[in-house]
């Protein structure tokens, strides 16, 4: 069974778990979010998108 999930939703779940369980402060999460928005507007956004797409393709291709 394949369950498609957005990378943004997956990262949001991870951040919420880190805030609740590992003591990540809300300010740290907000700083990381702002960094993501700033990176998205730079020239490094395309290589990051390509990398994450390739990694997601590799993970989805794994047969268990």
C-alpha cells in the first residue's frame, strides 16, 4: 500500500515531534522556517529541489 504524503507535511510532523519530545524551542523552529523561505529565493533552491526529488524517488523505489 502506497501512502503519498507531502514533504512539507512530513517535515511539519517532525518539527512538532521535536518541539514536544526533544526540547526544540519554538524560536529555533521559526528560525529554521525562515531560513527555508530565504533559501527558496536563492539560486541554491533548484539543486535542493532536485536533490530532494531524487532522494524521494530512491526511497519510493525500495522494495521491501
